[in-house]
């Protein structure tokens, strides 16, 4: 157990870091202010199947005690456990932007379907007669309660939560509808401001606007650090690298498999593919989106045009932005099987990026031993997953219920990430780099979070703290900290930074 020296200082605000501590998944942070209990995100932990199930089933707080849930965006690792909260008694509102409500609806429904399908498959094919039956974390019917609890909250509209606490959404530029949260309140007779970044997007990327600039200073910051210690490289490098990958499978008459988030990354990949064809850099080849969620989110993205950047706005009306008239959207199992029968050249975009579940498993299984095929990852992949093992070049991998030799090529295009890198995060957080600010660094692997904490201190932030889950049984760990914004102890970078219970 680790205790910060300044935990005992009097304060009316406490933060419970309930997920995404020294890892990039399962975002969830409980803020207690003036008697209000406000949960920032309730994401699903994504990783190795058994570990993920154990973590996702554990609740470090009673959902019935919450007054509000504020959702930054619709990625599964930020919204994926919302059905569990409502099933366990939460009856309050879930605040999200209008686009996030639509994205989260599709993500949660797809997550429920995948869990139901995987449970059925594992019970039929992999479970021994004596083994315990696998059941989904939640079902499709559980998602309905979440949809009823959504409160559509536009950008830049202050929302009163009671007891002098309010928050405002601002465009985070990460995925469609994504927001960072500015919370304002009075604490111990002083006006305070808290920033929760959610996930911050890159600058100068296709389709969406850049992150909205911050205004004013903050007492407390809870910031992501996915790439806090890395640099993506110029956005200009992404297009030629991706183009070369597509041209390679055209030459080899192979398959390009892209395990991708259905939200954001899939639409960006489609945008680039249409650009390559329109500019005559590649011939028209079959493109498949083998994901009901990917198909639906692409449709939703085409409707929320007010979220587009200037470049994309100028393209509207001139052409089909995502090439939906030419792309095959596979929504049924039968359609997915037909997609997998195409030996190439073709591009198959399928969920999920971890390769731990979903239809992408069958496409990877078909391609992994074909030398002419190519698997391209387009972002960060959690450790201890099939996706990470493929990224690391393990020569033999287990997919579903059998072993395969890795013969195809595997690449990673980090530049397509929807997360800002360390430099971009510092650019965004500029107004918060003040001696009076305490920054809590979450949503990053330990090395990335610690590196970013050091960079924040060097840039002028008062404190940079990396909450840690320190327990032999992760499911029983939660980091808790009592905040004292007026402490004179500045310029510190804490490692194990909060009381572990």
C-alpha cells in the first residue's frame, strides 16, 4: 500500500482512478465534489479474454451511489461497461454529445452481439463438458437502458450538475462526437476548474476538426498519455506508407487485412482508399468493411457533417466521401464468409484491433500463413493480445482453437492513430502548464505515462502524478486520492501516487 504525503490535506474533492491506470484501456474516473459523485467514462477493459472478463466484472464503486455519468466519447474502452452500471442499479443521466450518443449506441449494441456470438461459439467449440459455461458480460437487451439514460449535450453548453458543480463539453478532435470535459465548481470558498481530456486527437488529420483550444488555467487535470513518450511523425508520412501497403498487395494479388476500430479509424482508412483511386494511384479493387458496427458508424459519420473540418466540408457534394457506393458492407455472418472467400487483391477492414474477438479472427486465420498477404495495424494494441503477438512477430500464434505459423507480413502505421502524440498533447495542454496545476496522467502504459509526467513537469506544471493499481489481484485495486490544489509542494512527478485499497 502506498500513501501520498499530501493525501491527508483537507479538501472536499476526491478522485478515484477506477480504470486506465498505467494501461490504455478501461477508462473510468470517479470525482467526488461538494457531495456529488460524478463518473467520467465507464470503459471496458480490453485485453486477454480471461483477464478482461475478471476486470470488467469487478466494480470498485456502487453504481447506485452515482449522481451523474459524463461520457467523453463512444469508443468501447470509454463506454463499454455502461450497461453493467444500469443493470446494477444506476438510475441517473449519462451526458454525451449528440454524435457520441449515436456512436455509443452502435458500439454497445455491437459489443453485446459479439459477446453473445463468442459465448455461443466458445460453449460449442472450445468448452470441455466439465467446464463452466461462458456467458456474455451483458446482452443486447441490456443496452436499451443506456440509450434511455442518454442526455444529448451539445459542445460549449454549460450543464449544471447541482451543488455548484457544472461541466462543458468541447471538441477533442479524436473521433466523431469526442469531447474533453471542463468542470467548474467552488471548493473551500474558491472557484476551481478541472479538465478531463478524454482522448485528444491529432492535428491536421482527415475528416474531423482539430482539438478545440483550451481557454484559461486549471487546478486539476486528468489527461490521457497513450503516446505521451512517442512521436507519430508528420501526418504527411501516413499517406505514402499506407499507399505502399495497398500497392504491395495489388502486386502480390494478396489480401490486406486491417484490424481496426470501427469508429474513426475505419472511416479514415476508407477516406484514404477513395483518395488513392480518385487520384489514379491504384486501380479500383474490392474493399470490404466486415463489421455491422463499422458500416453503421460510417453511415452516422456521413450524417454529422457539422463535425467535419474545412477540407472535408469542401468535398461534400462533390463525391461520395467514403466510397459507400463501391464498398461492400458485410453485416451478416453469411456476408462475412463470402468476404473471407476473396483471395485478393482486396482490402478487408474488420473489428477488433486487438484480434481477441470478432470477425477479424477468421480473416487473420485465413491470411496468417499466406506469404502474399499483409496485416496492417493502424494504432496501439494492448499487450497480451493476439494483435500484440502478431505485431511483435511471434512465429507461431494461436487463433481461436488452433495454432498457425506466421508467414504473412505484419506492419503498424502509428500515424493513423486518433490519439495525439507527446508533442501534440503538450501543444493542447499548454494553458494548463502552470505551477498551481496538478496533473494526473492516465490512459497510458507505464513507460508512456511516466515519460509524459516528466515532460509535463519540465514544461511547468506544478505536479504530475501517475496513479497506479498496485495489487496482486487487479480486480480488487482502485487508486484513490484526496486533492489539495493549494499545496505549495510543486514540481513533483509521483509514481505510485495514491492510496491503494
